[in-house]
């Protein structure tokens, strides 16, 4: 698929011999449902979002309507929802494939980014002194002599936030002894991660590893003396008026690194907090943390640039020369933040995992970013 679609569509008219008036009515309705879209300002509800029109925040309505038509036609695969917020207002939402404003999306790896955000809240609140605090000493209840190496003493919270612990864990390598499929089969996911062999110096190299996030979930509970879900509810969800959610647990009752379910409006709230630190007039997250969490920590020519579990750059957004960062999960669950345009974009999809970010990036490149200009 080219980076820019050639927008031309042809309506195929099918004439059936003996077609009665009822069939003609059905055909007409189908055409209307498929080939038309009329923008409506998102409904003002009690969920905390203030809503306004696209025109009020200088977004090109025609481009957004055109985007919705092409999504309805299936050009971008299985898109469930798309939400746009700008200047602190919710200005667009659309739902497909039976989805709706209340449906909880399976966020998958977006959950990792939100666990990182909760670590930030714990740091801001003084529960964690520094992301440079060492990890292994926090878990004296575990026998860590298996596969022990002196390098493990140097693993810090920062290394877990950047998936650079140096442990033998790479979810993208089928032979990695620490890959998530093996961890999920183990008796204790946290113990599984902590006792992995050390194969390099901490901080030397990035390797995608869900076990790192299980470690962060354990650190969150250790540091706050609260269950992770209670901390999330008290310090993040309740202040953002997020009342409907689910979060799966590990077999040690920690927050699952792929386990959060939120609706699309509430996903956008997380993006808003990561953009400004604020929700309404309430400070949720410090600018100091946001700057650290969204700075370039690791960059690889074959990978995106990683902050603290928020991605910093992607070749899938080629037309966007503005600074951006994002969270992304399997199938196409994305929270994209463009801070200097004060814009949050949420897309929830069920597409092929290898193409899902590219598809979401194409929607943003083809329609949303041009509409913002």
C-alpha cells in the first residue's frame, strides 16, 4: 500500500431482474451506510472529557470525514475505534465492527507503557527514590543464587524501564531462555525473570522483554506497599475518572505486562497525562518524569527509539516532522502523542501484528496529520 492513497472510488450498481421495492430499499440503505459519513461532535458525558468540534481546534473536518469513509470501506483492515483529542478537548470519535464508546479494548503491550507511567507516579510521590535504585536487593524473599553473576548487582529500575537488564531475555528470539512464552509457563513469573542468566552488562543493549515489566510490577508493589491494581486505581484511574477497566494478573498476583483493558476515551486520557502531566486542573505526572520517560534511551536502525517503555520514533510515521511518542500493542492498539500540537490520537484495531503499526501510521499520515496543519 502506498504511503498516500489515491482517493478514487467507484460505486458498483447491481441490477437484479425481478428486484422488488423492499430489496431496492435495502440496497439503498446499504449504500448509505457504506458510502456516507457525517461528522458529529463527541457526546459530552460524565467521564471528564470536555468536548468540542474539529473546527474549534482548527482541524480540517473534510479530511477526517474522508478518513472515516475509507476506514468504513475496510481500506485499513479491522479498525475498531479512532479517537482524537486536541488542546485538552475530545474532538472526534468513531467506532466500527460493533465497537462502541464503552467497549474495553485489549491493550496488550500498551499495558507496559502504562506500568511505566505508574512507576513515574511512584517516583514523583516519593515511594521510589530514584530509577537508579538497584533491583535485586528489593527481593530478599527470593533465592537468587541460580545463575548468579556479579553483574546482576548493577541492574537498576532504569534498566527495566529500558529493557536493558542484560539478562537472557528476548521475546523476539525463539531460542531465548527468558522469552515470555516460557515465563508464562513458569510457576512464578517474577522469580523466573530475576533468576535468568546475565549475558551482558546492564544498560549495554536493548532486548524486548516482558519479564522486565513483571519486574517493574513487583517493584511497584514493594515500593508502595500496595497491590498494583489498588495503586493504579488510587493514583491514576480515579483521578482520571476511569471507572470501567480490567487488568489481568500474573500467577504471583502482579499486574500482567499485557493485561490491561480500557475503552478508547480512557486510553486518550492516558495520552493527555503523558502530554501535559495534567488532567483538568490536577497534576498527575511531573514534567520531569515525562521528559525522562520520553527521551531517547535506545536507538537501533532496525528498531524504534525507546524511552521508558514509550516509543520515540517510528518509520511508520514518515510525514510527521513534529516530535511524537507513542505506546503500541498487538493488533494495532495505539496511543500517539504529538506534544507540540497538543494532540492525542487513539486507534484500536485487530490487524495483523506485523503490519498493525504501519496501518495505524498510514491513517495518521494520510489524514490526521494533514488535517492538523
